[in-house]
């Protein structure tokens, strides 16, 4: 993991430990500037601000991700679907479908601490990949 960005203990608890931040506590919950949300651990682009919407759930919500940026896995209890960064396998949050919040009918409910924001017009940092 030394090939990735250094994480705080709380970021590590969420990203590596599959944790969840408290609802309405994250910096990106009510944040609506134009730009790109990237993985906090590896800098991989995850979501564009155009895909962000207010679901009122207490976490940033997106109805689409960049192609091949996020993978979905069923939680061990079979009740929810976890989303992880494809590049570093970091836990992002959960995805829900069938709620009809948007036309895409999907809600990626993402922990703010799992992401960083890069404003439009700024260069994205290089994606960090172990061994490269």
C-alpha cells in the first residue's frame, strides 16, 4: 500500500476497512462545484460533477461513474451492493437501484472521505498503481 496516497486513520477505516462516515458529515454531501471526483487512495477518476445529485441521504450521490472506474460486489449479508475503486480496490460506499431519483434509476452513495475533488480546468493527478 506504500504506492498509494497516505491516508489518515479515518480515511483508512473507510477505504481499507470498508467503513462508513456519519451521514451529513462529509465535505461533499452538499457540495456542487464543477469538476471530477477521484479516489482518495489512488487518484483514479471516479465521477464527474455532472453525475452528482441531491438524494437527501446524507452522503454524496451519483447516478453514473466513469467507464470501468467502479466495481460492484454483493455485501456478505446479501442485502446491499458495495462499490469499490477498480484501480486500488478501495471501498467507496454502496449502490442502490430502483429508487427513481434520476432517469438512470441508480444511486452511488459514496463516502466523502473516499474521494478528493479536482475543480474543472485543473489537471488530474497521475493515477497511482502499485509497482509502477
